[in-house]
C-alpha cells in the first residue's frame, strides 16, 4: 500500500509544470522602462499596480532584477497595448513586484491574476472613457476625474473603492465582489451581478439593475430604477 501511495505522489509531481514553481531569486531593484507609446495595458500575472497621474508616459518597476529582465524580454507593445508577461505564476502581490504606471490618455487596464490596484491621487489625464477588466481576486481603489464612461468587469472576488464623477458607470460582476462607490457620482449606472456581489452606488438619473443570485444594491440619489432580479437579490434606498 505504501508503495502505491508513493508511486501516486511521484506521478502527480512529475505531471506538474515544475517551471511554474521556479520563482525569481534576484536582488530587489527599481528600474524605469523605456517603451513605445500605448494607451492600453494587459497584464498576465498577479501584481500590484499604482496608477500615477501625469502628462508624460512613465513606467517604473520595483522587483527582483531577474524578474524585471524576464518581463522586458517577454513583454511588448502591439496594437496600442502594452502586453506585460513573465514566466509561470510565481509573482505575488506586494511581495515580488510593484508597477508604477503613468499613461496619459489611458483607455484600458486588464489584469489576469490576483491584483492590488490603486491610484496615486486624482487621475486627471486618462481618457474620458476607461475600461478595467479584472480576472482574479484583489483590491481596486481609484480616484477619477470627470469621465464620460467607466466600464468595470470583475470575474472573481474583488473589493472596490471608487470616487469621482462620470456620466455612465457600467459594472459587470461575476463572483462575490464588494463595490463601494457612494462617492462616485454617475448619471446612469448599468449593473449586472451574477453571484453574491454587494454594491453601493450613487445615481442621479437611472440605475439599470440585472441580478441573478444573492446580490444587493444600495443606491443613493433619486433615480428612476429599472430592474430585473432573480434569486434572493435586493435593491435598497440608502439616502
């Protein structure tokens, strides 16, 4: 019996991609990257991202020197998008890498992995239409200037704090996210929840709510509500 168990353990280990467990082991450094101009970011690993306002593009990375070199080798700017890549899944938020990003006219940020994303002060120089697509678990905290549209898509468990002003706010959550946006004033909010997400929003004209699951929406303002609810979801006036 012991031989059988030992054989099974060895077989499982041999079937794994052992390279994915080889984390970088270099020295921690800070390095600025020189890149062609872009307005979209696609990150394919877990990380911490700090969005910094400014009128000139600037990318600064804090992390292990061999990781930064690997990132430079594997990443590229193509079709107005900085595609950020590393090997395996060994980078952990706040532990291995931190990316400071200044991109005037930023239009889109996508992260596939666990994340910690924040803004350093008010973001004034991004595009007036911003899309954020997050596939993983993490925290998002942003302070945004007057936008025409913010699109936020979360597949996973996210904690979100947003403040600022926008004409339209589209939220699509699949998972158990917590959205705190009472200080993010929107005229129209389009909400889609599939899961147990909770949302605090502020709409001056109209929230459109589609919920399937145990989600809840707590709204401020005096809007006319359009809703389609399934499951034990609920909408609450929090004025």
